[in-house]
């Protein structure tokens, strides 16, 4: 067991990256087994649990000595596949180069998995007794979330694991603002996610005598074009309004303030519209007839991301307004709407994150963000109203390197940020029950 936190977290992250847990198919059990051995060497009891022996989750707990808030450190063990094209190193080799750790999972998210495991282990070895339970979970199947073997299964089958507070992925990026100064993101919620099928109807015909004005595919093309072109009404949530106030956004109207907010950083240019509008994005188009038949039916598959509080009725209204008149269609939800929970910022954990940012980056503003993506934070928020935040400090790695290499070739993170992540999580455990 190494004694320096810098050496320890680098060793654990490197070993995790070398275990190929590409999803599909997953095969996360070897990563869970490695972590089980690492934590057991610190005297911690561990469980390997789940419905699929090849895709087990790891759970470990430090029991609290009082009635203080419980906290969960969570991180997923699976990664997206890593086609070798454009990589300059083998994706699962965990190479160190020019101060970076390279490999699939270096950003998403074996970095945070290692940081949380090391902080959890070192806290246990210190002999300190927390004021509430500390639960560490390394869960499977976050990247696809279709097999019900990871966090969705855990919160249902093991509700005893769900805590008052949780730290997960989704924030910690430093934004150098156009107006001057810096901001740091913290994820406080996620949009609802579902998928849709739009069935576009027309009249079957022989393709040798085309009706250019009544072709089903033409209607489908119009539908796709209108869905992309439609701009839904803006909804300003409490977190967005909070950010406008924090940054003293200028302007006489809310629309003007949002425009200024989005212009402060390229990342915000994408996130602000996502935080304030529903999106219905066409992702597939299919017919079911041979080439010489004008089909009576075309099906458009869409990804849908709705704002917290919105419903299926809002989705139907969005599609109806986007398509307008002249297109005959039916809308089907391919899966239930999931997510859409937002955690408040009045909590001891949020105050610790804010304090840490102020300590490391004096004057930086902490921005609570509702993310467009989906993480396992949803499951714990839904199960028990857990206050869950996405945060791991990325203070040194250039933001474009961090975001562009996520799911991409030569995925990489500066080792200094990996170390900072471990120190942050240890800071949380050392300070949470002293407030």
C-alpha cells in the first residue's frame, strides 16, 4: 500500500483503466473484484452484488457513529467502447505522457471512480468515525442503462444503501468567462429522457409512377426538418435564475440575460439552451417496403430531453407545434420518461463544494447546472430524494481536451487533476460532520 495520495490514486486509476469494461458487453465484474481487493487491504468489508455474475456492483460501507447525514460516493465501472482508430496509445494501457494519464475511462469515469475509492479507503485507514454512514458504490451499466444490473437494480433491491447525500459525475469544470473571472460548474439535476417513434402516414403506390406531392417520405422529410427548426418556449428554472443573479447578468429582459449568459463561454453556449428548452431530436428514419414501392408508412425515431417538471402531454404539445399542419402522424413513447429531478443547493454538501472552490480558486463563482445528459444520480434522487451533486474538480486540464477526449480517442486527464479529485473527496469526508 503506497503512502502518498498522489501515488495511490494514480495506481488505482491506472489499474482500473487496464481492465476492459467496454459496454457493450460490460463485463464489469473484474473491475469490481479489483476494487474489492484494494478496499479489503484497508480493512473494509465489501459486497459484490447484482443479478448478472459478469456485471457485479461493488458496495462498501463505513458505519457512522451518530445521527449525522449519510453520504454516498458513487461511480460507474463501465466505459464506452474504444475503437483503436485515431488513438496514439492502446486504449486500455493507462499510459502516462506529458503529465497526462491516457486511456479509456481517464475522463469518463475511472478517474472519479479511483479518486472516490482512494478517499474512502484512506479515510477508513485513518480510524476516523463519521457522523453518518459513508457508502461507496462502484456500479455497472451506466453508459447504456438497458440491462437493469446497475444503480437501477441497487436502489430497488438494496434500499438500505441509499443515503441522504451523494457525489457523482457531471461537474467541476472551470469556465473562464468572457466578462472576466471564473465559474465552476456543479450538476444539481438532469433533464427527463425518453425516446419517441413518429409514424408518418401516406398512400402506398408504385414507385414507377411517383406522386411527388403525396409521397410519405416527403412528409417524413418535412417532419424531420420542422423538428430541427422548431424553437420551443424558454423555461427559466430556479437554478438558471440563480446563475443569472450570481453573475449579475445585464439586460432588461430575461431573454437578454440568457443571451448574455450563453455568450460567456462556449460550453455555456450549448448548455444554456439545453437547460431552458425541451429538445426532440430525430435520430433514425425507417420504412418497411421494397425499393419499387412508395411506402404507406415511415417511422422517425427521436431522442427527447424534457425539463424537470414537464410531462408526456408537454412532449406531445411540443411535437404538434413543431410539425404544424399537413402531416398525418401518430406519436408513441418507446420508453417511460426517466430523470427530471433537481437537487436544491441548501445543503451541507453544497456548502462544502462551494468552500472548496473558494479555497482553491478564490473569487470563482459556483454555477448549479441542470445537465442535458443522464447519470445514475437520477436513481438515488428518485428513490429517496437524495441530494445528489455531480462534482469532481478539473482545474488544470484544458476544458476542450477534457470534453473532446471524453468518449473519443486519446482520452486523457492531467494527473494533477486526478490527485485533486482524491483530495477533494477526502476533504468532504473530513469536514462534512464538523459543520
